[in-house]
C-alpha cells in the first residue's frame, strides 16, 4: 500500500475543513496543547503524532496549536490554527475542536536556505467556549495579546533559524476565504 493511499485512509483525511453549517466554524486538530514546550507534528502516513522539536527553556505554546484537516497551505502543510480554549480547559494531541474563526495573521516565513513562503496563522476560539463566546473578530482580542502571539511565532521560528514576518491581521471573512482556498489546494 502506498504512503498516499495509507494517508487517505486515516480518519483525519475524511474530516471536512468546515465543522458544520455555522458560519466560520472549522475543524481544528490539535497537534500541540497550550503550555507545552514540546512541538508535536502529525504524520499522515502513520497516523501518529511525533515529537517535532522542543522549545527553549521558558518558552511554551501560548494556546492550542494545530491544523485544519482537508486544507493545504503554500508551505505544503495543512493550514495552521491557534485555538483559544477556556481557562482550565485542556486538550491533547489529536483532539478535534470545532473552532469559530476570529481572523488570521497573514505572514511570510523564511527558511534557513532563504526561501520564503506564506505561512499564515488562523486564530479561532472553541465554538462552545464560555469565556470567549462574545469574541467574533480579532478586534475583540486585546491588542497586546495579538502582539504577544506574533512575538511567540517570531521567537519560535528564530530558535529554528527561520524568520516569521507578520504581513497583516485580517478578520473572519478573510480567514474563511483562506480556508476555502486551502480546501481547493488540498483537492488538487
């Protein structure tokens, strides 16, 4: 059996990017839970999560980080999403969360070899959140928190010898279009 056909059999491959008919609600598969120093990655061939790296001492993921299944970004991976869960709520690698899109940080990432590509970060809240149920756009998120999220991705990439450069902060309508484009890319 080829790696491609094995990957196509994994349950995540059958998930749709949009969780349901509610506007802007996407399926998010968590790779790395909030507070983790370990960066986990999903391997579609084996269907397992593996340790992809360890952050420097003192650095942890500020929120749950994962991907939107059934999408493909310019970097060749599924679209990335940072999901805000209620305080005290815990996820785990492989946890499926229905997330309402607040927007995205459109960004360019430069690899060690100097090659640059788009690598946007979608931002959402758990659709069933109690703490964030009123948040509808990035404008509802305190400005310093968005700045801290951008700083995290800059630092995270810098530690790996890469450069992360935010280009724009966009709202849920644009984030929704990014997911639709990612869905089209995955189908090709």
